[in-house]
C-alpha cells in the first residue's frame, strides 16, 4: 500500500522478520538499509525489525523508493542475504 507523503517521521511502514537457523554467532543476524534513504530500520523484538520514516517525504520529488535490506549473520565468514521492496508515496493535496 502506498504511504501518504504527509506521514510523520517515526511512522512504521513495514515489519521485517529475519531468521537464521544456525546456532551461536552464525545464528545472530543484523539488518541494515542500503543507501541514503529517508527511512530507518529499528530492532523491534527478537528477529523483528520495524521500517520507519526518518524524515519528511515529498511525492513531487520522489514518488517511489527502492529499498534494499541486507541481513548479515555474525559467523566467520559472515553470510548475508538481501531483500528488496518498493515503497510508493501517495500524493496529498499540498494547497
């Protein structure tokens, strides 16, 4: 679903669940957003992250964001996986 451009920072736009079936450090996973986007990825609970708005959105400047999230375990060598999502911004009458 599109996110209205007037959504306030800290609005949750997605919940991401990660899982690694390994044990020990190999099973501990951290997630990050690739690139410089107006979103933040925050740990919510075990294996769960919240994708929130970090700064104001403006549909006239950017109508959709391609967000790539990288999950990396703490093993040696570290293994990682990526997932991409598209977040559309809906227009709100600015007048």
